[in-house]
């Protein structure tokens, strides 16, 4: 079918943003009718209808049944072809899908349409030479090992009952009954029986924990406290209430010794403590390296966003918002079950994140193209091998990745980002900055 572009100039005037363009398209009616007829013939060969042998249904009946479908498909194919050829001829990088609307026309030989669409922005990469990037640094030593062992021990803590005369102190796990009242009336969420928590871990508000601290099993207390102004429950934010509490049990924390049993609990079959420490150190160094790289990458990405201000196609933003909403919905369903599948999400919740992701994607794509920073096979192999070391049978993980090439696409993306980071650091002013271990690992000091 012959289709063509009536207007070879790409119009940008009177459109909603700087990236929108308009093309006028025409479709020859005679060619369209011919294509529709051919489609109806193909459909008629397989059409079944009572009283007729397969393929012998009269053309008029085939047209009555499938005419609209054939017209729709033929016209869409013609417009898609016309638009694609026109965009290619004018070297337009189309973002998203065009919106095609019919135009009023007096022509008896052609149908006329107007296609409105967006193009990818032309990106002129900014200068990083004056940008300062802080490179976080941290060496894993004895203090970091001790801190990690302390966390591992705490993860395996047990709580033993204490003498009833012992007062609850920080680190103890207490079991209490409590009843909260506002203006003498119990409020929603302010009552619990046999509720337990560990003092000093921040599970309860500080004033509440302070009131429990020092009480013994069997003791009760009534006290007043004021909720923070930014408290999550708005009806209680900034309000003064009274609580009646009764301590029913106090248990003290018993941390495991760093011994053979502890090593076995961490997966060292023979309980060798030296081997356990070596494994912990190896894993810790790998994790620290990963987190340092992540923090550095975040800084580089921020620098790229600041030095490269670009227009972002709305079509790409809309697609990314949809993707983020779908991911969020799936995550909520996994966490809360089917009752969250119809949770009403707002598109604006994801707008900023979508814009950041799309902007970075466009900027990174241009940087990779201009500087030829594509992933190399040896890079991909090194990343796969390093990631596999955290598994019990790394060779099986490596084989799994290489069994199907598409599984390597994510790894290739990591390699490309690493190349971009290295390129950015070679352009910018880099300053090493020591980072605290607890901060890096997200641990409370």
C-alpha cells in the first residue's frame, strides 16, 4: 500500500512542550480499499457459517462480519508505515508513541491525518572539571571486625528471666500490660496485654521507655506523657495522655560467646573459630566495598544530574511512572497479601523518582555513546565471578548466568555504570573522605 507524508516539514509550533513535533500524513483511499479487500479474502478462507462450506461464505457476509476489523487493521498498518518512513527520512528519534488524529479534508483520493509525538532531547554534556566529588573510603580493621561480631552476637541473643527484685534496665526485654487514656477516655491503639519490647532499642517513645525503666516485675505505674508534634496518628500528635502500665516480666539479654557453638551457628561446620573469623572478614570486606561503590555511584549520578539539565519526554515519564506503580503494587501485595491489590495509588507519588530515573537514563546513554563506555566481556565476567563468591557453590552461579545470554543484561548494565563512574572521576575533582563504619553499614552507634 502506498502512503506518504503531505507535509515534509516537522512542526514544533503551538505544541505543549519543546520536545513535541507534528507530522501530517496521508493515506491513498484506493490503496487502503485494496488492502481491506485482501484482508477480507484471507479472513473469508477460514470463515465458518452454518449453511456454507468453509471458505465459501459470500463476500458480502464476510465484509459484514469482519469489515470494521479489516478497515481498522489496514488503516493502522498504513499509518504506522507512513509515520515510520517519515520520521526516518527526517532523522527524528521518536520517544513513545505518536497520537494520530484524522484531519478534515475535501480530498476524494486521500485520507489526511495529523501525528503529534515527542522526540528525544539533544543532550550537550556538561563540564565536570569544576565539580568536586567526595570518594568515601574505609579500611576494614580490628574495630570493624569487633563491631560486626557484636552485631552477629546480638542477632542471636537470648533473654533469660531475672530475679523479680531486679529493676528493668536498658537492654532488658520487658513484658507489660498498658492502657492509655486521653481526657479520661481510652483511645484507639492505646491498650495491649502481654506486650514485650527491649528497652533502649527505640521500639517505644522515649518518655514511655523512661517510665518503664526501673520498674520490677509485678509493679505498676501511672504517668503522663505528650506525643511528639509530628506523631503518625494525627489525633494524638502533640496531645498529652496518661498511661497505666504493669510490668509482668523482666528478662536480661544473654549474648552468645564467640566459641565453637557460635561458629557452627554461623555455618562453619567444624566450629573452627579462626575459620569463622576469616569468613566474616572476607564477607565484610566484600560488603564494605559494595557499599562504598554504591555511595560513590550515588554522588556521581547527582553530579551528572546537576551538570546536565535536559528536557524529558512526557511519554517516557508516563511509562516510568506506570512501571514504578506496578513494582510498588506488587511489593505491597507480597507484603500484605491480596487485600492491598486495589490500593489507590497516586501518580504524583512517583513523579519525582520517575523524572530522576528517566533523566539519568538519557544522560548515561549519551555519555556511553560519546565516550564509548560499553561493557567489555572481561568486565562482565569479573562482576559475575565476584557476585558468585557470596554463594556456597559459586561455580554453579556462574554457569547459571552464562547459560542464557539475556541473564547477563543486568550485569552488563552494572559494568556500564562502573565505566561511567570511572569516566566521571577522571573528569571531576575527587576528594577522599573517610566514612564511619556504623554510618556505612546503617547501624546504630
